[in-house]
C-alpha cells in the first residue's frame, strides 16, 4: 500500500516556533520543538 | 426537520496499524523487541517483488540471507538516539525487525537483489528459468 502521510498535532504548551528543528532519516521524521522561554521551569529564590 | 445526530463524519480517520511482534522460536539473547516489518508482495512475469517497511534501519544495519530455502531479513535500529528521552505518549514502538519467507524452487536464489531507501527495503526474487511461463509450439 502506498500514499501520502498527513498528521496534525495541537501542542498544549507555548512553544518557540522559530526554534523547531526537523530531521528525516531512514523513514523516520524527528521534530524537536522547544518550549517558549515563559514555559521553562525556573527556580524562585526565597529572600 | 430532523436535526438528530445522523450526520456522518465525511472524513475517515486513518487507522493506526498495530505493529506485530515476532513470535519467537529460538529465544533471543538480546534485550530488545523485534517486530514483523509490514510487507507487500507483487508478482511480475519474471520476478516477485517483496517490499518491507523498516523505518529507522540503514543499509549498514540490515541483513538479508538465504539459508535452507528460507529468506531472512533482519534490521537493527539504533537505540542510542532514544536514550535519555522520557516517553510522554507512544504509538510507535521502537524495536528491531525480523521476518522470514520460505522460498519455493521457482525462485532463482542466486540472483536475489535487495535495495534499501528511506527505511523501505525492496527485494527482487527472480523466477527460475524453468518456472517462467512459456509457449509450446505445436508441430
């Protein structure tokens, strides 16, 4: 069987669209989608 | 007008095909899963074309051999690129591939050819001369 592949995802977090990297090799597509700065875990110092 | 829920979705969802795990005969000594590659077989007048999907397998990690009239295809996947990753959601199980086919005497085992591109391996199994259809002249 042959045809076209199509898939859409909705991402539940803020991402950095300009930072998305895609790599295709041997029939596997890998996407690296970075979190937006505002979504990154941070440490809050207790003063 | 009836506004009941008779509306059918006009677009059918693609079904995810479940990968089948290889039924082990000899037990494995490697702690990795092995799957049956999804396969299509086509027949032409002079050969059988066997197409197997083995995503993630490159030329260096595929092994095709014929032993005791059995054609065996094995593909190893590089697990290192998954190391350190925590799965959040998985549909596609990572594992090696293995599948065997019994060859009839109609296949010329000396001339089997294989080609791997984009994780899809294509095997050409030429028919033996004696197995090809022929026309007999009536005298």
